[in-house]
């Protein structure tokens, strides 16, 4: 019975092992043995080209400049070039989204942001929270915020006594957005601005909103819960003062008339 050759002799690629008991590696007789001699140069484009440290440049060519030991630091642009140009004012009417917090009947301003678009008078009120914005004796905005300031609970699945049906609970602290035309939020109008918020006792009738005050038109459906009387910029935090000023209409610059 012929003996089977060693698997090492049949394997062309044998991994080297650090184990002292590993079998020695047998070279493949079909491959060129590795020696200490330098490899023979190969032809490139029918010519033999040797790349060395002192290789001469080609005819008419230039050698590459040596790499500097230290690269130069990146040149920074002047500070005035890095500042973004001021944004151009948006064309068309603008309004201000006034963020209010109502906490136990007390109203405070917590945010203001100018947004494009005019404030349209809604056809009717949605059930929830209604608001009316007055600039002195003139109404400048009216609207409603549905499903705000009320916590709803679902019926008890086990139908325990006292937990049947849906339960509504009014929250003591809520936050709402009120849309105001931007021209009505000028520095002169801020002390005269008055925002009244109403809680709806029942679903208001589906009738168009008239020019009459909401408290008179919906006497049986609305009850006032809070009122903001004027905005004093000096009483607001510094960050909020900048936010309100940024939302106010831009004051046109006055050009000095030349003296004769």
C-alpha cells in the first residue's frame, strides 16, 4: 500500500507558526527560490528604467521640489470677510408669533418670532381657547387654539364606579402662540397692547366672527381666564428683550438733510 505524501509537501502556501514543534516549511520546487540577490530590473515600454535617489530627470523635464520640513500654516481670511451679510428683509406682510405662558391667571411673554404672512380673521371659533388682541381700543387680531389647556382621561376599562366616561381637567399652567400683525408690535404700541384669553364653556355657534368684542358676541360660551396688559421691555430678561426687538418692525433710517 503506497504511503500518502505529507500534507506540507502538497500545500503551496504554508503559514508560518511560532510553535517550536511545528513542522518545517518545504519550498515548492515549481516556484523560483528566494535569494539575497537584488531582483532583476523589468522592462517598461521596451526600456529598462531604474528609479534611484540620484536618477537624472528626463530631457526637458524638471525634478520635483523637495518636500519642506514644515508646511506653512493656513492663511485665515480677515474677520470682516467671515461675518455673514445681514439677511435682506422679507418681501410682503409679516406677522409675529407671540409665545405666552398662562399660569394661574397670570400671563407672561416667553418668546417672539417674526414669520411671513398676514393675520387673517378666522370665519369662526374652534372649541378650546380663544384670544383677542387689542391695540388700545382697536382690535388687531382674534383667534382660537383648539385642544389646549385640558387633560383628557379615558374611561376605566374595568368600569369601576366613578370612573365611567371621559374626564376633562383644566391645567393651571399652559403655553400658547398668539399671531399679531408685525406693525402692531412697534415700540410705541407695546405698552398699549392687550391680550385677553377666554376659556370656552360650550361649543361656540358656527356663526361668522363680527367686529364686536368676543365677550359680547359669545357671552354664553366664553369666560375670560387671563389678560396681558401691555409689554414692558425693561422688565423682560436680556435674551427675551433681544428676541422681541428682532421680531418688531424695522425702523426706517432717517437721512440727514443737507444744510444750506
